[in-house]
C-alpha cells in the first residue's frame, strides 16, 4: 500500500511540474502608445435616420488632458449632399481621462431610385500629444476608416406608423425593395388584430405618387380571414405614405387606413 501511495504522489507532483512548465509569462502591452480607428470600415443605407458614431480610441493610459486629432476627408460621397458631419470638421477629441472619441455623421436621404454606393474615407493625420503615434505599428493600422453609403429606393427606409383616428404610434416599421418598384412593408397590423404577430404586405409604386397593393394572403391569419388588397398615396415632399387596406374576407369588407411617416 505504501508503494501505491508513493506512486500516486509522484504522479501528482509530475503533473503539477508539467503544468508549471507550460505556463507562459503574461504579456503586458508597453507601447508604443497610439490612437487609431477602432474599426476599419462600416456601412449603412442612406435611409438610416440615426446618428452614426465613428469611434477613435487611445491605445495606452488615459491622459489628463484632451487628445485632439486632425483628420482628412476623402471618398466620393458628397458632404452636405450625401451626409453631414455633426461636430467640428476635421477635428476629433478624446476627452481627458477617457479612451474614446467620435466623429459623428448623419446621412442625407436623397433617394432617386438609382441603386449604387458612395464612400467616405476618414484618415487620421496629427495629434497634439508627443509620443502618441497615429495608427498602430509600422503599417499604421487603423489610421483610415471607410464608411460606405448604400443608396436606397425612394420609399425605402424606417417609418413610424399610425392607424386613422388612432393615438398609438408604432415605431421602426421598415419599407424595403430590391428593384425600387415592388416594396415590402414589415408590418401593417398596427393594432388591427389582437395579436403581436407582424403582418407584412407587398405593394407597387406606380410612379405617379400612387401605390397598388395587389390581392394577397396574410399568412398569420386564418384562411377564411387572410385575403387583403389596397391602394395608397405618397406625399412627394414629405414621403409620407397613406395606405387603405381592404379586408376582403370579412363581412362588408371593412377598410383599414394607415399613415406612415419617415423617421
């Protein structure tokens, strides 16, 4: 028994020795400290209505004063036509005691049913702090950032919706299209039915500010209630859409009226 115990003890010691021998020293980053774009690229459709924040960060200790950086603007997207910069142009600041600063842009939806893309190229150039490199390493990784703006169709985008005579506003309804002629609305069930199921519908832009919703079946309704069709109009200035949807399978074929307003 003593021999067996001795063998087990030796085996445990050997295993611990092997594990200890495999340990590696922790690698602690000690520079060179630098600033760079956190990501190298991004994209959105021109109908995106929110503010886009392009992140620049300090790879090193937080500093006790602001880090101010200069950058250039390139690419084929047109400033104040395809996008606008919300803060001071060609300057980005990482506030004292923090690690991150932002170039904030907002896209301009000038959809014209021509599907293509433009890009913005931001390139960091200078910093007000000595010893703080621009870009990471000899190849200056993260020194440039490319943002691509994808064109959208005229009616494409995100909308707030409301039923006629209703008070509830339904946010973040999307209208999408692959050809700028046939569109899909993500949900028309704005409290029409007592269910949380999204009910999409397909409609056609007639090119004269009117819309046609051909007869179609709503898959989330019973077959005896599922048939709908309708018409719509578009305000060419505000891009507001009004739908009139007929519930064909119901008695007296009631009509539901919806208003969509671009966000």
